[in-house]
């Protein structure tokens, strides 16, 4: 039986897995790394470090499964979205990657909108241009680092650099490209009308393919560095939100995913390029040519708990944190957490937004602070759900994914806030599975995504049902949560520290 490798390049780590054609995972490997914050509003990563981390995971996979090496039939990718990887003519990074979490480019966005009105940009990309997007960061480099800008020959998304190092071919896919701010999302092509108007050379932008399209083969040097067989087909892959959707079987309308990873997202598949008229959400190309994805994005998901664990409480594990939080009643006895530690995207799109604990009193304990942080993360997702419902989107099933899905408490909070049953995949690595499925479809092991997901994706019997009393509490508390940001918007803008 054939095997497929899925590589998931995340923000805090890279994970690689080896999946048998029927979905059984033979092995996984992971390497962690950090975001580099030279300033409080900057977020960068060294792509050479990320490549070495990915290479080590592949070495480990092949080293632990030597008997399966010759049966590897394809490789797929999932990657953190939006970021700018700028290469020179030699194919080397000009500078560190400016990733999705970066907040520096507000002035660059203003400069873009002076040339092209915001409404025109959004009508083409179907998204509001945000800090951390490739187009915003590219304009920032042009404005503030002209010596670096002059060296740029090509621009890529982060996962595309990893693929380039493995097969030697430059390119991207429609799902990742549609999150750059430089893509015509409805027509699934680069938005040359925007690119030309802004004076960027068309040659900067690499060819764009569909996610399952074979874009190259493992080179001799990559085979030597990773242990992968030379000549194995490599498919384009996708942005991580789309890969996670595939790993959860969400390739057609009718299902919502609520993901809690470093950031958090609410997403659903749609069969036309629908968008929120106020552009509070993102519309992206899905992995299939006739399908799109509507997404609400929150910038501080699980990273809020990581901050509490490592910087505030110095606790040993997330399990210990959630065990304490589970003893606190729904609503955290009047305590709210606004989880805007790194700015926010949906629904406010404000890089200046910051976190708040609201309603603290002497009764509150560490457990209350943890639970209210968890509730704040899910309140953020509820914003997106409300927008989806206002657009007439209905769903038969809601699937929790990401690290947050592994703990039952997060799923209980989601079920109660959303008023829906919450399902989860039996696999803990949905993005990696999704990447491997793309490779399986692209190399002909399956006819299409429907066949592949029907065979590979399985769900747990542990379905969490909403509690009506807790649902009422959260519905009432959500009304207060919605007022916290507007009441503090001007103060956030005044309180910026570089």
C-alpha cells in the first residue's frame, strides 16, 4: 500500500507525518521554534531555521520507518498563512520572513489605499487588507527598507519556501495566495490590476496552482538531506486553515470547523465566492477549483493560554490549567477576558487592540482567570458564527479542531456558546492529514477529495452536546463581551508602545 507525507508548517512548530493510503498514521515528528519579536508589534521568523526544523522532522520519520521509505508516493504541505518570504535572484531569503502575526504595516496599508480605494481592493480580493498580509508587508519593506526591496526577485508564502527547498520549483497555490491581499479570489488568479496599479513588478509573483497539482519532485540534494526518495512527486499544498478543513472532511458546504491553535478560526466551505458585505471575515479559495472557504480569524487563540501558562502562572501543563478551570461555573462569575493580545482581525481588524481582564474582584482565583481566557477565545469565534448566520449559512455539523479540541472543556464551552453539538476527528493532526490527502489526490491514489475523505477521515464517538442553562448564561454574557472593544477602542489607539 502507498504512503504519503504531510508537512504542516505552523507558527510555533513544524509537524510531519507519514500516512498510509487508508489513513493510518505510521509516524509523526515535530520540531518547535519561536516567533522573533524585535519590537512589540513585529513578528518575524528565520526561514533557514524553519527549513532545518522541517528537514529534521523528515529525517526522523524516514529514520524510524526505513522499510516504508520506498513506498512514499507523494508529499503535501500545510502552512501558516499570509506571511512574506522575500527571495533574491539566487533564491536566498533577503531578510527574515514577516509573518501573519506582524502588526507593523498599518502605514503601508494607508499608502496602498491612497493609490487604490479600500472598497475597490476589497471587491477584488474579497478581504480587508490586514497587517501581516504579504501585500501589506511587501509595501512596508518598499517604504522602510528600500535596500532590501531592491534585492527582492520573488515573493512566497512560508510553506512555499519549504516546498522550494525540497523540489527546486517556485510556486504557490490558490488557497494561500488568496490570503495575500494581492489575489482575485473569485477568479482564482493574481490580481494584476492591483499589482500593476501599485507599481509592483509582475515578475515578483510566482506561478499559482491548485492545491493537489503536482508542482515538482524531490531533488537529489533534498533526498540526501531528508532521507526521502529522490523523484517523489510534490503537490502544491494549501494554507493551514484549508488543510485542516480537508483533514476534517470539510470539502463541501454543510459543515463548520471551529479551530483553536496558536490563533483561532471559524470556517465553512461554500460553493460560490460569498463574502461579508462589511469584510469582517475572509473569503479564501478552497483546495477544489469550484469551492471557496469563508473564515473568521482571531489572532490570539491558544497563544493566550500559552501566555498565561508560561508568563503569568508558570504552570506545568495545559491539562493542569483546564482541570482548575473546569471547577469554575460558566461565565466565570462575572469575569471577562478580551483575548486581543496581538491585535484582532474578526470582527474589528484593529492591530492596536489589546487584551483586558474585566470584572475582577476579590473572589476571583487563578482558575477564574484561566476559564475566562478560554471563554474569551470562544466568544471571539462566536462573533464569526453570528456573521455566518447573518449571511444565511446553515450547517449540519460543527467540528472542533486544533490543540483546543483535545481538551473536553473547550469543546463544552463551544457547544454551550454555539448551541450546537460539537464533533471532533479521531486524528489529532488534521492539517498534516489534510496535506497528505492532497498528495494522495494529486498523485491519483483517489479520484477526488470526497472519495479520499470518505475513506480516511473518521470521527470520535465523544460528541459534546450543549447545556441549555449554560447556553443562556453565555448568550447573556456575550452581549457584555461585545461592548468591551468598542468602549476601549480609542484608549487602545492612545496606548501604543513600540
